[in-house]
């Protein structure tokens, strides 16, 4: 199975796939988008307590959830149907977002607004604004958009570090052209670090709340009406029923950096890691005299970038990483998460096993070079 991202793309003549920035999302087939007006539901029996909880939560956040319409302009080198030279093709897309400040700051996914020449923002009350992308971070798939307005409704932000499996998870967005759609499920898991694909540095929230193309950038909220995540991807497999959200604590941190300087910084040390197993250890030991690895499960360094913080700090290929910042690590994802939480330029304690002995090292993470 592989994950796909949820923005909906609408070219003028045919539906195309949407491509996310850098190595984060992969291209996907966009679902047809049709504006529909849903008729009023018939009178129903009094709401049960659980229903009341969800209704109250949606009432708090719903007015701040927006539809984002984008236009990308791409060069068509083949020209038009009448044989004229290269032409500019307009490609329309759609996603969701939510307002975090009453003066018009909102969050969405980076892949929703990636490469957009025009960004339109529409509120549930019908008001529409032209948006400006203040910045986008492909590594976390977070983007900040600004509209010129005042007194807008704001979505309360929660604390994603307190989220636990089994809690209510409510998604609000604009899937398949159906504005202001609400679906509910539970938090299925937390810290899913390998859920979406290579290039992503996010411990995702996993939920079974139904999300579809167009939900990208919309909020995942708890039963108290607080945003706990940004919906970003679904598993691309028949009947998978899995979706993933960026924890709001990470999104808030990235957004603050974007607001301050237009981009986000990410610490790195410059190593390539592999999950070590007894079988892999035997294969490595039999193929080279350079490594003598214990036949255990763990994290092994397979490459160190020349001149990197890791090289300067003394990390070597074949080192078995045991702890980072004093915490035991069992797989490469845990090492990456620990590095992500480190301070750029500040000493980071790393303990490795080397040639049967324990070596304690100090590495100063640097700022990951930005992709242009």
C-alpha cells in the first residue's frame, strides 16, 4: 500500500492528478468535483449525548474551515489544437484549510498550494477572499496562507501531544466538491512515522474518519472542538479506510517559523540509517571485514556524509546507535524524531556501540539545506 494526498485537481477540460511539492506527496488521480446542494434532512429524534458532543465540537470549528481553490499555470510546449505555438495551460485544484487568526492567517497543506499562481479562500458563510501563500514546508507538508480581512472566525488549537488512540477524531473539509462535510471516527494510532512516504518527517496521527480528495489541509478535531491535526493523506488501497494527519503541535511550530522568516528550519546530522536485524547483521559481517555487528535488532549507520555534523562529531559507518539525547532508540524513525527535536547548533548526545564497546559522542545538528 502507498499513501496518497487529498487535494482535488480540476483542469479546464479534464481532471488531472495533483502533484505535491518536493518528495512529500505522490501524484494521484483526482476525483470528479461537482458542486452539490444537499437538501435539508428530515426532522429527527432528539440527539443522543455522543451526537451532542460531536455537534458541539463541529459548531466551534466549522465556521473557520475554508475551501481553497487554486490555479496553476503551466507551459504546454505542444501548443493548441489549431497548431499555434506553446500555450499557457490553467490547472485548477481544490483543498481545505482553517483559520487560526482573526486577521486572516490560515493553515493548509503545502501540496494544496504548491506552485499556485492564484489562491482563492471561501468561508462557509459565502465570503470569498484572494489568498497569498506566506510560505510552505514540503518536509512537513504545512503551508501558511494570508487573506486581507478582520474579525474572522478562528479554529481553537489543541495539544496533539495529549492525543491517545481510541479518542474521537472528527474531520471537516471539502471532499469531492462537497463543502463543509463532517465525518467522524477514532484515533487509530499515533506517531506513524512511515505512513505516507519518503521525505516526510512527521509522526502522523492515524484515524479511520472518512477523508477523500479535497480534504487536504482541513482540520482533524477532538470532541472538545479543538484542532489536533491537519488531514493530509489516505492509504491508496481498496478498503484501506486509513487516513493520516499532521499533529497540530508540529504544524504550529512550522507555521510560526514561516510567519517569522518565510520558511522552516530542520536540524540534520548527515547520516544514512538502516534498521538492523540479526539476518542483516550476518549478511554485513560476511560481506566485509570493515564491520563486525552484533546479531541484534537496532539502528546501524550505513553512511556518513563527508563534512556533515555527524562526521565532525565522530560518527562512523557500522556504528550501532543506542541512545539519542539520553533516550534509547529502536529504529531509524525514532532517531529521526529525536534529531528533529534537537536544537540547531547545540550539542546532542549520541551513544553508539562500536567494535563491542560503547562510545559517547557529541554532535551539533546543522540546518538542513533548503531545496530550491
